[in-house]
């Protein structure tokens, strides 16, 4: 029987820390573990249940930590193993769980495993990676493409073979179909579990397995060639292979032995929500998963209704995690803002929606401040993804700039050194933590209130979700749990909108997280980008078909 503590992740709020940009403690311009320790009180004050700590392992930083050269050491720019242990203890002392990245699909080309694998075809680790002979004309084994541009194959002169890389050339793909390679990855996981971590965020789950026959992908009709040629193929064979489930089962079994949890990252390929549910159904694979799919779409009324419809179609047998912003996409405050101009009212609406959906919620550092994405020049870009596709795609650095802590301090309090690794813009300084602490109407104060509101209503944590059939610009749903019904309605318009609550049942407005809507009998007026939360006596009759 699962205890309440073992089930803590259901409906939890996870705060994502990107350590390079959280706080720099030694003045070198790069955030580190000691800096993260120094700001854990900020995370605790939000009411977060856990943190997802992005990679801090030894790495040449070609992909800023997602190219791991040693899974069980701390990169010196982030500190030492003692610093990690101190971070873990400090988080646990505040009642905060710690999830760390398990990057299982690839390593750095500088990893000792790869160096041994490329040295010979008959060594202990010769099959730790995906190797294939050239075709008779010397070209790559098939037509698979890298997400970061160009072929997904690189020729290695030592072995006279190509190796697979789904991302950078310096990120060779692990061959997890090889039991020895999977065992080695599991040993890495066990190393960190023995140190006391509470679980893993699994990077790029859809890339953990591929067609062993290396069949080519068919073309996807796209018309004019896009900037990212990856989109010109239907990815039937290079990713999302059924063998992924066997890999996840092994990882889950390891996690279960330690009472740890797993959070998977699912790509935005077609059927993403269905895969989230398939990966998390039952007790054999992931505990929870999020998809990048909603982060690629817009935020108008038809799109949000479609999102809710897809969630309903995917079912509720698994457990989703929702993330509106993270280190891989433009921040939601800019990406989804009306006209591309950040508006704190709209940002609060996004936070209210994120914290009302069925599933676990992931808040990316700075999202609680309403930080917009930063526009960077080509010279300022550090992200290899952005450099490859500039100017059509400007990379991920705009969402990775340092956290602003103190408006009047040099570099907004992020570093005492002269130069942060990415620039800090005035629009972020104006939104610093200390500025928002003193403003009762700030996005920060709203986020805290909304997390507290969520925790005060179990239906928002555990309940089912049924969509309401509402006219534009309103969207809404009902969360239902053990006889408790909470209706959640959101105005996606910059103008006031009215709703007759009699349409959804006998409702009582719930106070505590936002300005109360204006009432006229059973009719409520929602402010521009406003939200309404109400308690229902009975389940509403006006629901969209499941």
C-alpha cells in the first residue's frame, strides 16, 4: 500500500533550478551549488515541494551540462561533492525533495566510456554506443537527422564506423539495448540514490531507444524547407521505439528500491499526451512525465481548448507533469503574452492555470517573477542550438539568463564578479526578487498565494479534470475529488468577460488567490486575464464530452 509520503509527487509543485544561472557564489560569473544553497529559502517560501536540479556533473559544457563526461563527479565550476551533499542536506532540512537529471540517452564524447568504445571493436565497451558501417558509397548508414542540425551520424576514423548522435556531434548516443550499457547507467543512478537524492528527471525519454535495424525515416510533407530540417521527417525509427518501455522499467525498479520518483521529458512529436499517459500508466515505468508539446503552440482560445481536449482524450490512467517554461524554450511570459509584450496580469493567469491542471506542476526559476525572455545579439549567444540556426531560431539562452535577486546590487545580485555568463537586462532588474517582495500585487506574491491556494484544496492536487463548455474568451474545467468540486474559469481576453454561474451549478466563490470577481446575482464578471475559482455543490451538468 502506498503511503501519503511515498505519494508526495502527485500534485506536487517542483521548482526547476538551472544552476548556471541561479546564483554565483565565487564571482566567476557562473552559478554554482553554494549559490543554490544560499537561495533555498526563496524556494521554500514559494511553497515548493521539490527541486529539479539541472546537471552539475563534469562536462566540457558543449551543451552546458547535458554532455556528461563523468556521471559521478561534480564539475569544478559548480563546486565539489561536499557542496552537493550540503545542498541535499539543506534542501531536506527545509522539507524539499531533490530530483537530479539522469542523462541516459547520450554522453559527452570525452566520457571514458566513449573513449574506450571508439578505441576498438572488441573491447568491453565497444557496444556501449550505437555504431554502424558506412554505406558502400561512404555515406551515413541512413537518413536520420540530428535535432541540432545535419546528419545524426558522425564518422570516427579510429573504428572506421559512424556513431549515432541525436544532438551535438560531441554527444554520442548510448546503446541502451546493450545490457552492459544499461547496467552502467543504472549504477550511476544508484550512486546518487545512495547519496540521498529523491529521484530523477530523465532527459529526452523518446530518444532512449531506436529501431535496431536502422531503417530510414519517411519524409514528412512540409512544403518549403523549414529552418530545422529535423521537421522534414516522420520520426518512426530514430526515436519513440517500443524498447523504451523496457529501459524505463529497469530505471523504475531501481527507483522503487529506494522509494525515489522518476519524471520523464517527452518530446513534442505527434501523440505526445498519449505517450505521457502510456509511459506513466501503472507502476512499471515512469511515475510522471511532461511533454514539450504545449510549449510549442500558441495561447489563444482555440489552442487552449484543444489542449484541454487532448488531455481528456489521453485519459487519466497515467500522471502528467505540466511545465509552461523551462531552460529549453522561450519563457511563457513572452512566448504566450498578447502581442509579444509581457503583461503581469496575463502572466498571473498562466500561473493560475498551471497550478490548476491535473498533474504535478513544474515552475522554472524566474517564472515566479514573471521574467520575460531576453533578446540577445548573435555575439551574446552561447547556445550551440541557437548558433546553428541563427537568425531564424535564436536558441535557448533567452530563457537561461541569470536570476535577478537585488535591483540595486551589481549584476542584480547574481554575481559579485564583473561579468555574468549571460547578460542581465534592465527589464529583469526591474523584476528582481527584492522589488517584488515589497509589492503585494507582484507576480511573486501571487505565485506564493496560488501555490498555497492549491494546497488548501485537495481537489486541485488529486482530482479528476472535466472540461466546461464555455464561450470565447472563457475556458474552464472542474476538478473533482471525494465529493469536492472546484470549478476553475479563466478569461483569456484583455477585456472583462461575464459568465452566469448558474450554467455550471450552484457555486460559491473561493477566496484566497486572486481578486474576487464582481458578482451580480449568479453572474460573475472576470477582470481582463482574470481567474475565478468556485466550490460546487454538485458536479456540473454542462461538460464537454470526454
